[in-house]
C-alpha cells in the first residue's frame, strides 16, 4: 500500500521541524537565560532518561490508537515544548521543556519511520527515508541562514519563529492517513503482547547486535559533530566566525543522505555499510592526531556524510528485521536498547574528553570498529548482499 499523500506530508513536517532558528546558539541561549553548563547537561540527561522510560509505553499505545493519532499527539506536545522554551528563564522552566521533549521523542520513535515505511512500500523505503532525513537537515540549514541574516543576537525572537514552524507542523499532521492495519479482535493484553515481543527479540541475536552496532556509530557521530567538534575547532585555533560557517557546511553535508539509496544500489547494501563505517573510523583517527583546521573540518564533514548515508540503510534493514504486526512496539524496544547504549557512550565520551580530546576520538574509533564488526556479522548471518 503506497500512500503518496502521507509521504509528502511527512516531508513537509520534517522540513518544518528542522527549522530550529536558535540551533546554532542553543547553548548560548540557555546560558543567557541563567543556566550553566552543568545544569544544561543535567537537564539533557534527565530528558534522555525520561525518553527511555516512555519508549515502551508509547510503543504499545501507538499500536493501540494508531500511528496517525500518535503522530498528532506528539506533534502537539512538540509545539508545547517549544512554547515553554520560548518563555523559559531558569533551570525549572528549561527542565519542563526538556521533560516534554523527552516524552515527545519517545512517542515519535518508531512511529514516524513506521508511517513512512508502510506508506512508501519496501522497494522505495530507503529512498524515502533518505529524503525525509535530508529535508530535516535542509530545514535546519534554512533556519541557520535566516538567523544569521535577520535574527542574529535575538534569541527570543529565534525561539518564537521556531514555535511558529512547529505549530504549522502540528497542523499538517492532522491530514495524515492511518497506515496501521486493523488487527483481529481476539488479542492478548498490551502487557502480554509486549512480553511476547521482548521474549522473541531476546532470542534474535542478529537483531540485537545490529541495533547495538547502529547505536555505537550513531552516537559517535552525534557526540563528535554536536559537542566534540567545537572543542576540536578551538584546539585548531579557529575563530567563532569560521566555526559558524563550518557549522552550516557540516549541516549541509547531511543532505547527502537523500543519495543513500543510489549509493547502496551501486555498491550493494553490505559493501556500502562497510565503506561508510570504515570512513567513520578513518575520520575519528584523523581527529585524534591532527590539530590542522583543514583536516579537522574534512574529517568531521566526512563523518557527517558517512552517517547521513548509513542511517537510511540501517532504518530499512531494521524495519525488515521486524516481523511483528505491532511494528511501533518492536521499534520502541530497539530504541530503548539504543538509548541505553547512548547513556553509556555519553558517560565514556564525557570522562575521556575531560582528560584528553584525542583520547575521546580514539575511543570513538574503537566504537566505530565495533559497529563495523557487528554490521558484518549481521549481514553475513542474514545473507545481505
């Protein structure tokens, strides 16, 4: 069942929710509102913990009320979080905003990809995932450009325009069409269904190892491009202005995710995954040994491109692993495992970066090597070509 209307609407939603006008100054925004770095990271940790706790209940609820209704509710909560962020001043308000965001992210996890996968069909799913991710990146780039040209220094106005775009996204989600198939009336309770899926998944070693591998690579990319990259730029002696331009360049590199399907079509899924993961390893190793700004930027942009091309492939493979009718519940279980990995890697990166930035990059390379090994093992077991 291919529903082009859903695909188009999800594309628009991705672009609008990518338009975070304060994205380039998110930390400065919070500091100007009275938060210090410890409070910022503490709030992030609490938000992630809430997201982990809510993943499974949301997955079960989504399979009960439908993916469309879940998307609507979550986008409304998303809008509320942006309203709170717009007016937030001090620790308590920013904590409330992040609690709302943690609940929202948990609700959307698995639901957005399920809507896209079931609307696009197996043959076109990877291409659709790539475009979807790229449009979110395009929204972020557009917002960054508008901020630099018209909103520079006005944090509150940037937050206000962000909530406006999220309001439009929430409204557009009302026009989505449900794609979840109705299930027979004689069904187990949600707890029994969840327990049965968990029990079955615990015996599917290939799936679990694949999810861990995805999480390791994804978190290395996330930590390096969002946090460690800025420390590396300063280490290389780059100015604030040049860091800002590099931010736009790095964000723009994510648009290449739309080419994931054609890239994999050329090399095959297994070979493509190996190439991209090895590129990630090389990027981390370069960052560990260089203080040259050119090579640092090159490595970080390369890592961004590798992950952008890899994630649509991983989403398709993950969805193909799912054989349950309650797809959102199964994907939420995967997300809990990935979030658990993220909590661990964040602690490791934080401690190692305090000691040595190069050490953090070496550890990232080790994580990427582990991800490569897990990917190759899974691909071989599942006979993925």
